[in-house]
C-alpha cells in the first residue's frame, strides 16, 4: 500500500500580500522537495470538488455565503486582521477542503494506506461562523464530520501538533462525543485558548499546553499523554492537523523541535493507528513558516507515513 499526496496548483493563486507569513512559497517548497525525492510509493492526487452540503455540516450556511461573496474581483480583502483573500483564494480555499475529502475517500477505498494533504490556506483556527488566523474553512473539522456522516463512524480522533492551539476545531467539536480533539501547543500564546481546563462536554477535548522554550525531549515526553488518550478512545480513524511551526527555526513561535521530532511523533502515533483503526490516517498541513524547516519536517512526517505502508 502507498501514501496519497493530495495537492492542487490553485494554492498558488491564494495571494495574501507582500510580507505575509502564510505565503505561496510554503506549499511550493514542500512540493518541490517531494518532486526531487521521486518516491514511487507516493500517489499524487488532485482534490475533489466540495459541494456546499459537505461544508454545511461544519460551517453555517450564512458564513459559507459570506465567504463566497467576500472574494474580491481584484486586489486583496480582509476576513479578519490577518486572514487575507484575493480573487484566486476562492478555488484554493475549496481545494484545501477538498483535499481532506479526497484523502479520506482514498484511504477508505484502499487506494492508499494513508495520506498527506499539502494545501493552503490552513484551517484549524476557523470557527463555525468566523475566519481567523489565516484560516477560512476548517479543513480538518470538515474531514471529521465527513467521516461521521458519509462513513457512519462513531470515533474520530484529531491530533493537532501545530504550535498554535486549534481554537476553531475545539469549538466545533466541544460537545461532540464522537470526536476526540487533542492539541499540543505553546501556551500562553496566540490565539489564547487551549488551557488544560478546556475539556469538552464529554471530556473529548484534551489540551497539552507547553511553555516557550520546550525542548525536543520535553515535547516527546508530553506527547506520551497524547498517545495515552488515543489508547483510551480507540479511534476508528485519525486525522492530523499537521502544523510544523513548533520547529526551533520557525519565526512565529518558540518551541524547540527538530525536523526529526516530526518523524518520531508520527511513527509513535501510527503504531497506535495500526492497533485501533487499521492504520487509517489522513494528515493536512496547518502552519510552518520557515521554508527549509518546513521542507525537512514534512519530508520526515511523510517518511513515517510511507514506512507504515
């Protein structure tokens, strides 16, 4: 079995303006690296088109209409202080959501064992009715809802290792016992949420706040609590909100992970995925703003996915 790499050229049309950290080069750098590696076990796929009814399981129809009417005919427009859209953002935004749907379908239909979605904009800050923190639609939340609805699953785990807390994902699933949301993140830090006290209505939210300066060893020790929670939950499918901005070279945060740490945490998680959900895992890109660190870290993450086939 192979690993799916889901991506689309439309990410290049999502222009966030000069000097914005969430820039086109982020995905270009990742894809150029994978093209150079030429791994025959990577299956490159384009995302499927997402109808509004799939978005509406996660976002309100008012919000979806608002977003669809916000894309400017030219220039840039702001959905919030740092979430910027351009005319080409419309297709990129839908393809980002479509990628996780394509990844899930590919895994469920045994086209590949697992998948990584290299897309932008990211998603985990987007709430039901609100764009935030570079995020427009909550890609991973749409994926989890799709698994519950289309495939009738009852236990989906979302593991979010982005350095920023995924407030949007947490809010969307706060009272949904079928979804376990686990986040490791720098705290206190943007967006301000993610304390240990935020547990969800069914104890289905699990936050592991970490101080600035957390080392690789301290992080991987803390990650054992993620794995313990996954064991207790016994998911039927695992989704990664894969942000690589906990890397020590990332300009937007202060955790001290190395590229290899992303291999280790992925490998550890996959050994549990094999036990509980036949290795069914789809990962989608969130943050990561140092291009070299992003190239290395995504390669390490995908290497772990590939080895597990």
